[in-house]
């Protein structure tokens, strides 16, 4: 849903933490009328999200056959489906303005429909009601990472991990923001660019330690190495190997083979190993990408042969 409505998802936009009670908060009474009303609100929210997702998927199938809704019409249908949910949140919070979990849930809903101003408003209202709620700090930090001030995002992510050091998504979001906003991180922490990379990678390591089987996380961490200069070849290869070890199927594994091939021949000059990885890629969905990488590898091998031949004549 977020992918459809958002034109530019920036810092960990899909990793907004779900609403959750703080460790110190008493567990809600499931028989409490307010709690029942809140749970119904969440169920209605989930149902609307599922229906919107299905509408998008079905429309894509119709579009492929030349009979789908236009993007404008599709967006209108989705807005119409979400409007009752928005109204329900507003009515609930009018009756229960101090309900922190409802404000966090509503903020997540607004973020899903790309109303970040509305999401920020709800979270900023929730924060003084519960200053020890890590989800509030994390989700506000996500917004500050999008729109600034970025240094406030650093502060709030740090607070989130302090309050809940066992939530991997907080470390992942924190690491992504440090990595993307290197100039701000250098100024905020008084460190060099290489130390900024080190800090981001350490945050990622904490995330992966807490979620060792999370393949998308492992892949995101490995992707990070493409932006680090000078290249950290062995670290990058290790990161992609770690992702390979937890890949779920051959499609995921073959995608990683291409990354391993690129790094081995472009960064390390290990051409034979790179070719072996590419030979293992057989899925048609990677055909174009494999062809491009293979063309570059062929050029590199040709240059190597020419260099070897020239050296042999000397």
C-alpha cells in the first residue's frame, strides 16, 4: 500500500514499528469497553489495508489485459476505502484523547497513506502522554529522517534503542539514517566519514544479531557496502555470504550470486570465481541483469588476457 501511494519512500519507510505497549505499562484489560473499541479499530484498519492491497493486485491483472483503472481512479477508490477508517480514528481520539496506542496506530495508518504531516502530529501528541514509549520515538525519528531535522532523528532513534534494546528495526532505521545523512552524522557525533560508516555498520550488526534469519535485513546491510569508499571488499563479500546462507529459495540465492560476481570481478579481480557465480544464475527474471554483468566480465577477462600476452612477449 505504501509503495503505491508514496512516490519516494526514504529512510526505512516500510519499517515503521507497530504500536506496542511499553514494558512498564500494565497489560490492557481485554474486557474493558475502551479496549474492545480500540481492538475493533485496529481490525478495521487491517481490513482496509488488505482490501486496498487486493484492489491494487487485481487492478494490475486487469491492466495487463487492457481493462484496469487509471492511476487516478485507483487512488480515488483507495482513498474512499480508507476514509471511514480515518473518521473512526478521529472519533475515537476525540472521545479518548489520552489513548497513546490509538495515536500511534493512527500515525502508522496516516503514514501508510502518505500523510506524514498528520502522522507527525499524532506522534507528537502521543509523546508527552508516554515519554517512555520506544515506538513513538522510533516513528517520529523516521519522519524526521524524511523531512528533518535529521539530527533530531539521531536523538530519537538513540532514545528508542535505549528504551527497547531488543527491537532490531530500531537499530536498522538508526543505521540507515546515519548512513544516508553522513554529513549530519559527522557534525552531530564529531567523527570522520569512515567512522560514520563504522557507526552505521555497527548498528546494522546489532540489528542482524537480534534478527539473524531476516533475509531482507541481511540484504539491505550487504547493499550498504556499494556506497562505502574506499571499498571494503572482504566485509562486503562476508555480508552477501551471510545473506546467501539465510536465503529462502533459489530466486533469492541467484540474486545474491550476481552481487557476489560483481564484487569479485570489479573490486577484487577474481574473475574465475565471478564467472562461476554467474554460471549458477539460471532464472529468467535475472537474464538481463546477468547479461550486463557477464558483458563487463567478458571485457575484464579480455583485458586480462591482453595484458598477460603483452607481458609474455617482454
